[in-house]
């Protein structure tokens, strides 16, 4: 499955037009303008499928099997599946990434 097909499979996705790139230290009470400087999730995406699905049970196999997945894609999925806002989704992704 190609990345474009993955995005098409996810209805009502809210993904940024381009991938953000700011240090995680920009998290603050005013909200993160999150730019993930080093996207370890992207680097290890192909090996993270089972781990992602154990952590977030609402993610489907198709969600995690999409090639080229990254932190921004995962945050968008969390927003859609769990109804959290962008900040909460990015915080969860950052926490997960720090455990890798």
C-alpha cells in the first residue's frame, strides 16, 4: 500500500501540508508548535506496527502498515481515532518517541 493510499483510507484526516520541524523543547503552556527535529518514528516505522497497536488500540493494521509513516502522520491518526486536539496528540507521540 502506498502512502497516498493510506491517506485516502483515513477519512477526515487533519494532516499538515508539510512536515513540521521544531525541537521538542518548544512544548509549553501556550501550546506546542511542534516540529520534530529528529523523527525516530519515521526511521523505525516499519518495525513499530505491533508496538503502536498495543499502545493505541484504536489504530488499525492498515494505519500502521502504511509505508513512510512518521510522527506527524501518527499524530493525525490519534486526533481522528481518539478525538484529541493536536497538542495532546503531539504530546502522546513525543512521549512514545522518547521511549524508543
